[in-house]
C-alpha cells in the first residue's frame, strides 16, 4: 500500500506533461492518493482533462488564481464530491514576460509587481482561506513551489524573485496560523527545469548547463524528483515538518564556490 493511501489531493498548476505539478500528480497517484486537478482557463481545459483521465482523477475544475469567485466556487464544487481535503498543491506563478529579462531596476513596474505578487504569493493565502474548512481535522498538508531567486540575486528572474521571497514568508505565516488545526504548510525550492514557465526565458539552456557542471550532484533535477519530495512532504511521514523550504536542486544552493574542473 502506498504512503498516501486514503488521501485526497487537489493539484493546481498542470499545463503540460512537463509541469512540475504533473510530476507531483504522478508520484501522489503512485502512492495511492485520489486526485483532483484545476485548469487556469478554457484553453488549458482539454489538456488537463486528458491528464485527469490518464490518472483517474475525480474532478477537473476551473480556477484562475487571480479571481476570488473562482477560488470559492472551486471549493464549493469540490465539497460536493469530497467530504474533506488532505493535500493542496499550489504550483503556479506569473509575472509579465517583459519583466523577466533585462536590468531589474529598469524593467520592473508597479503594475508588474502587483501582478507577480498577487498570482505568485497572495493566491496561496487565498487558497488557504478557502480550503481551511475542508482541511480541518484531516492532518492537512499544503505545498507550494518556489525558486532560489527568492534569496539570491541573479539575472532576469527580477520581480519573480521578490514574489518568491513573499511566497516563502507566506508559507511560514500560513504554517503558524494553520498549525494549531494540524495543517502543515511547506515549500519545495526546485532547481531549474524546462517547463512551459521556462519556455522562451533567455539563456535558460546556459542555466541548466551551469547547474549540471557545478551542483554537487552534477545534474539537473527532474519533475519526478520534485514529485517524490512533494509526496513525502504531504504524507504523514513528514508529520513533524511545517513552515519549511526544502531544496530539491541537486545541492546547487549550498555551494560557496564552484570546483576547478
Ligand atoms: P508550468 O508552466 O508547467 O506551470 C505553471 C502553471 O501556472 C501553469 O499550469 C499555469 O496555468 C499556472 N498559472 C499561471 N497563472 C495562473 C493563474 N492566474 N491562475 C491559475 N494558474 C495559473 O511551469 P512549472 O515550471 O511547472 O511551474 C510551476 C511552479 O514551479 C511555479 O510556481 C514556478 O515558479 C515553480 N518553479 C519552477 C521552476 C522551473 O525551473 N521550471 C523552478 C523552481 C520553481
Ligand atoms: O518561477 C519560474 C518562472 C515563472 C514564470 C514564468 C513565466 C513565463 C511566461 C512567471 N511568469 C511568467 N510569465 C510569462 O509570461 N521559474 C523558477 C523558472 C525560471 O524562470 C526564469 C528563471 C527560471 C529558473 C526567468 C529568468 C531567469 C531564471
């Protein structure tokens, strides 16, 4: 029997078979969880429905994270078929594309900052608010995805770095608020992975090569590796862990200087 047997998981952020959320879905399915998915918009709906059919997901529901009505409708509908929720995965982020390149101070705008923080950080609080009644008494687990650009300055990540710093603080404040109800809240800081969110990012190939050459494990991570860590963190095996950011990055974040190789 898998270590997530009997658990019900809602997964937000599947856009393709390369999505980190899809790696998480596959690992959770394998460990025995029942799944439900959301899609951002009508364009993504048929794709997400196909993935849902592939892994016997219970429901495929709309949810634009920028829209409070859709968030509340999501949990109303889900509450109709599930009497409780054990696991919530938040695997989505957005900033205007033209702010993810160039000189941070030059390209960052008030409007872009608002959008990035709203979709990439506040949406986790909004989901926590809406999911809370269904998660109470279920030793619930909430997990979000972050990136090292939150704690280190680097080219191009720009306003997303600020939004991820906010997301990581959000994870700690949510862990603090929801802990007394037995709900754990954690983050995975993944190394760079070629997904749709990485498509068209200038020099992404160079970033992957740099990690492969310099990370302690001398490789990039896969969505399967992130999925396995996510399944663990959302399982009762991790019952003592909350408010934590776990790096799944082949060790890249711990190096102080690359090797002379
Ligand atoms: P992806 O493109 O497969 O997934 C991003 C998802 O965000 C998509 O499903 C998209 O529909 C969703 N999304 C964006 N705006 C939304 C909105 N307004 N409402 C609802 N959904 C919305 O890319 P991914 O790399 O799997 O990204 C998932 C998460 O992982 C993101 O938080 C990203 O920051 C994080 N992350 C990615 C990497 C990487 O290198 N790919 C590394 C570390 C962390
Ligand atoms: O968090 C991310 C990317 C999130 C993202 C991606 C896009 C592309 C399409 C947010 N908003 C948008 N907006 C779009 O219009 N990652 C961790 C992947 C990523 O993106 C980078 C990276 C890495 C790594 C951008 C610059 C530098 C490094």
